[in-house]
C-alpha cells in the first residue's frame, strides 16, 4: 500500500526557512513525479512545486526564487526547501504522487 508522510512543518518568523520532507513507501518511488501543494484557510488547494521522475523541477511563480524542490531516490524522499518565508506562505502543505496524497504538515509564518 502506497503511503506518503510529510514532515518538517512548524512556526517560523517571516524571512525564515523550513525544509519539508515527503517520505514514500509501498511503491517504486523513483518512477513517479512528486508534487507539493498547499491549502490556506478558506482557499483552494494550489500547486507549489513538482519534480519529475527524472529530476526536472517546476515551481509556482509565487515561490520561484525562494523555494526549491529536490528528490533523494535512495531515501524515497522529496524535499521542499522554503527560504525567505512570508506570512502568505502559511498553509497546510501536502505532497502528492499520482492519486495518493499525504496527510499534510502545517506551516505557519508569523509577521
């Protein structure tokens, strides 16, 4: 059974950094692209970043220059490095592989 587990969220001041992790199990991780999404209170879930099975990365315009995405196939893990965080980055962050979603991790950025 495929499982995705996010971790690394927390409370940080504006301008700070966090690194989120998405650990996968139960599948051939290296064959799949992985996406990060976020959902703020009262808003729709939106894509943040995506990394293909080959390592090609795409980022939403709102996070370009501040966030990076990377994968470690040996550890079945995808990382989202978030720098220069802003209060508007506050949301629950989810990773997704195909139709499978993780449970989410809360990121709160204080001003």
